[in-house]
C-alpha cells in the first residue's frame, strides 16, 4: 500500500514537472474553486435554520417569552425591533405548545382568562370591574388583528346599576389605536372599529364610541343622529359623496375623449334636506247624495159639546156643588195634524296625503376646465385653440352626464372653459423619474454583469497565458531512426520488414528529439507500437539513473 502511494506520488510529481505555467495555474485555480465550494456547502449545511416563533409582541410579552426560552435553554434570535422572536425551525411547534401551557404570550391587556381561576367571596364591585377589564382586553386583541392596526387599547365606561335610571347617562367607549406606518386610517376601518365595540357592550351605541390614533387625531366624534351637529355632519357627508360621484362620472367621460389628465370637473350640489307632508281635502257640492231620510206624520182629531141652560145663577156657576142633579157636562172636540221630516245629504270629498322625503336636488352647478391642445416643445411650443363647436360638444356631454337642467325651475348652471394647463412641474418630475429609472436600470444591469465580466476577464487572462506558452518538446532520448525501427516491429534498419519503405519523416537517422506534432502523428498511425516505445524509453531512463 505504501509502495503504491509512493509510486502515485512520484507519478504526480513527474506530471507536475511536465506541466507548463498556464497548466499549473489552471490546476491550482480548479482545486481552489472545488475546495471553496465544498467548504461553502459544509458551512451552509451546518448552519442552524431559524423560524418565527411569535411576532408583533409588546415589550412586556417579549420579555416573558425570552425568559421562558432562557429557562428552557433554547437558542433564539430577536428581530424587527424586538417585536418578533425566532428559534430553530425544529423547535418552533414544541416551544409554542410549551409556552401556551404556561399562558405566554397573553397579548395586551387581560381577557376573559381572568375568570379561569375561581375567586370565592369576591364583591360585586370587583366582579363588575373584572368583567369590564375582560371586555376591554378582548376588544383590544380583536382590533389589533386588523392589518393596518399595530396595537389598540379600549376603555369602556358603564353607568351604575340603580333602581331609578337616568336617561341622560349612557355607556361610552374610547379606542386608542396605533396605526402601522403612521398612515391615515380609512373611514371604513374607523366605522368597523366603532360598530365592533358598540355591538360588544350592552346598551352602547356606535355614536358614543370615540377613536383616537397615535398622532393625537380624533377619528370620530360623539354625535347623536337626531342632534343638530349629527344631522349637519351626515348632510355634509351626503353632499360631499354626491358631488364626488358626479364629478368623477363626468371627468372619466372627458378623459376618455381628451386623454388622461386633460380635464378637471368640480360639481356643487344643493340638496333639499327638508321633509314635508302635504294633506289636502276637497268637497264637491254638486255631487251630493241622500245619506239618510226620516219622515214622521201625526194626526189628532177631538170634538167638545156643551149643554144649553137658561140664563141665571146656575148658568154662571159651573161647579159640581152648584150643578143641579142630572145636568150634562160640556164635551170638547179637537182636530190636530202634524208632519215631521228629516233628510241628511252626503257631499263627495277627496283627500290626498303627499310626503316628500329629504334628498332632492334643489340646484346643481358644474365647473369644467379642459386643457388646451399644445403643439411642439420648448420654445417652439404653440397652443391650438378649439373651435366653439368642439367646446359646445364637450359642454353637452357633461350636461347629459350630470343631468343638468338649464331651462328648468332649478336653474342649473354649467361652465366650460379651455385653458392651458401648467404642466411644467409634472414634466420635470416625469423627467427626473425617467432619469432615476434609467440610472437604476443601468446600475442593476452593471451589477448583474459584474460576476460574468470578472469570469470572462479571468478566462481571457488564461487564454493569453496559453498563447504565450511556447511549444514544449518532449525529450524521449530515443533516436528517430531507432524509434522508427521499433515501429516496424524488428528494431533494425529503415525498412518495415515487409519490403515497404517508410515515410520521409521516419527515414531520418540523425539522433534528435521528437516534437509534439511528430508524436501525435505516430500515435495516430500505430498507437500500440508507440506505447511500447514510450515504455522502453521509461525503462531505459530508470536504468541510466541507476
């Protein structure tokens, strides 16, 4: 084994001696590249891969997690300003389960886990305070799950429970949010937060939830819908939305015709927010009909007759005591006739009740400015004015898009003017942006071509070294004539043993050296004999050395 290794070492040294400068440089470079690649692969494979354990943690929760990892002797890394913690990838899920068993992390505030441990003998006041804390903590955690919200805190105020309720006291809530990136919070997100808190607290209305961001901006106000301030705010929002909608509709249509940025449309709308109810009753006397008719008739007929007596005392005293026995009583005859009638008439009546809701347009005006056409650039820039017919077409387009009624009672107004836009600033910004893009493009291209350029330069250096290396002659120490004889198979003379003559380059008998070209030609014609000649030369070299 040692002898074989020694022979291998001797052969390698002999090969190294036969190599030129460029060949040695190539071998050394290839060996260095291979060793560097193997070393990089070894370092990369032995490197520990870290994965995210928890992210978006507060300083308090990060300290708890780090303390638990130190107790468990688990390596970790802290990133993203201390809000995220990374551990080896093979221990992520194990540590999450272990930390969850210890209640870490809990997030900001205290949630309903405050009731996990039973507390006997606790007062109603403390129980109520714990409930409010739990609701606040759960709401803060829920709000923090919104993408644009980095952190949140919720404060809730509930009125005391009393037998006599005060209608002026109602629940209120305040929400403090830290917006990610210090950007403005969208109105949709603000309304979502308000309704989320209002629906989580009994008796709380969304109007009494105030939202404040980390920059001190009040994002909402406590206004009632039926109050003057609340009504004004809603009216202003409705008017603004209508104006923006109409302006965008007209501007989009103009930009399709003129091009992007070639038109500006502003709309002013006056909305009727009055709610009116009109009730009207009309009677038609000519359309009367009998509703009820009553007729009563009564007849009475009576007759009274008186007896005739002589004039005297007895005739003047008409009393029972004075009347003589057997005298006749007077008889009265009465005749009465009575007719009573009652007739009721119904007069036709029409009743109308009209209710006009708020939101109708009272007046609409639009201001439209279109950019004048420009021909040429720089000092040769020339403004081309549009004809009145073209401007009238644009005016009719806007009028139809907005529904403007110029001849109606509303008296809507539309103003369209053609003016040259001051686009110098926009042009300069565009040029700077293009230059910046070109610089970035060329920088990226140069950076991408750096490594191939270096490799190409190294290759060119190697090629130049190869070209400068002279043609090396291999001294084999065998006369050309003798070598040619060996090629014949008998080792004597210039013949081939079969009576055939040899080529001219094999007939030379003057001792010398064989060049690379001659050696290649010999190998191509008879490789077996050439191999035998080289072996004889090697053995002869060893004998002379001994």
